């Protein structure tokens, strides 16, 4: 990984993720080969917050079919970031 922006792909805005905001937790899509230390450093560097805990989950790609050809979407990695009390990441709502 070269930069923090290579580690963090985007913030996930899902129904489950919105419910976690009350507990000061945020969901991110991260690089598949990033480890917890790299993810923690990237979040602290980009958002200027203090990270307490990082949990990661590898998500398997789904089997898809287009007409008669079978295929699979790419595997990806999700990270659940817990921030220190009082820290917050501003998420734009549209």
C-alpha cells in the first residue's frame, strides 16, 4: 500500500451502517490485502480521528449470470471502525 487513499476505498452507507453510527462505529470498504494496522493508520490520517478498534470481514463475491454465461463478482473486504468517544466522521446526506 502506498498511501492512505489506497487502503480506504469508500465509506459504506447502508441501513446496517446507519444504525451503527449511534455506537460511534463506521463501515468502510477497504483494499483486500490491507491489514488492521494499515486501516487504522489510514482512517486516523484522512479523517483526523482516534480509532479504538478495527474489525475486518472478507466478503465473498456473488455468483451472477448474464444471459447464458455464468460469472462471479469480485471478492472485497469490509472494515468496522470504532472511534474514541467524542470523535466523529462527517457524512454528507443527500
